């Protein structure tokens, strides 16, 4: 079921498995207020439908306009907002950009150690493996 679609994100909800699917947006040419708006839409959707599982596909996104520090700030804000939901599992399909993956790994480590996230986070290379992990009982 399509819950939201705009120029940055598309949110699809699979009710039977309680999974929200989204593509991490291409952030090229996007301002930080636009990114913040999209993060709020994701968080509002997770809260409104009380969704427990989130699948983020990052394979097609690009970040050429954001510095590493700005991107890490976006991720930290996203994680802080996710903590305000009842999310239990977050699966992320990784990119082939090793620089980006290093930032994601560093941010995930920070989130686990210092922010005390309440959900389980895992990176995957393939969508099917990520989806299977989210839906296993």
C-alpha cells in the first residue's frame, strides 16, 4: 500500500508483514530543510501506523552535495527520530560507495554505543535477504 510519495521519498507499507519499504533519496541538490521534512514524514508514518520493521534501500542514492559531516548529521538526526517510534528492526540495503558505507558504519557504531537505540540494525547487500530477516518470526 502506497502511504506517501513526493519528490524525495516513496513509502510503501506491507501490512501483512508490518514492513515499511523506502528508497533512501538521492540527496544531490537537496537542501537540509528538505531532508528534514522527509525524515519527519518517515517518522510520522512509522508512528501513525505503529510500524515495527523498516527496509531502506540505499543502492540508488547519491550524496555529492553533502560533506561527510553533513551526511553523518543527517543520519544521527534520523536515528534520534527513530528512537521516538516503536521500531524494532531496521534493515538497510547498502551501496557500493565505500566512503558512504564508512560513514554509515561509524554512525551505526555511535548510535549503538552512545545513543542507546532500541531497535536492531543490519546492513545487507541484497533486498531479499533484508526482507527475509525483517519478516522472520
